[in-house]
């Protein structure tokens, strides 16, 4: 009697074309994932499933394991980072524009505010803060007398 070996299925995810087009539901899933960061939640929203628990996590993992979906996630995440990247230089440029606009319309107070904010941005200007320590109900603190008694142990005090 010859026994037949069970053949293992080759994962189709590894052989899929990474440039394959996404279905509208997959595209929606990827966009939801970029917004919320949770694979199972984005899968559930896009595919409107009734799956819960482990079953939902497994289905989401399988879907996000596909090369064309991974590629699209990376693409959208890189676009998102580029769009929302705020640096000191970009803020300084905006403040320079605000200062120029304020000077053009004759608003010197706004121009000074833009310059001051730019100085704070680069740490060149800090707000002066005066701190006062007070007692109960705002009364000034009264120094307390402390009496210290020194006791010599093992020595004769009369010496």
C-alpha cells in the first residue's frame, strides 16, 4: 500500500504581484489603517464583517500580508509623513511671511509679535517668570527658629 504524502500549499501571498491593483474595499481598508493604525479595525470597517476576536485578527493579518497591500500602506504612510512634517525651518518661514505681511499692511505690533515668536522658537528669548513663595492665605513666610542642643557622648563635659 502506497501512502500519499500530503502536499502543502505554497503561500500565494509570496507569489502575488506587488504591483497588482487593489480592489476598492482593499483601498478603503488601507486608508482606514493609515488613519487609525489598527489593522483589525480597518479591516472590519472596510469589509463590514461580523467577525470578532481571533477570527477578525487572523483575517486582517492575512489581508495585510499581501505584497500589494503592504506596498500601498508604505506609499500612503510616506505621503502622510511628507504632508505633516513641520520643522523649525518651516515654522520660521511662516513667521517671516507673517512679519512681512504685517509690515506691508502697517501693523508693527503684529510684526514684533512674529519676530518675538521666532526668537522663542529658536530659544533666543524666554519669558521672565517671577516666583514667590508665600504662606497660608498669601501671607509672607516667617522664619522659624530652630534650637539645636549638642550632646557629647562619652566625653566629660567639665573638661
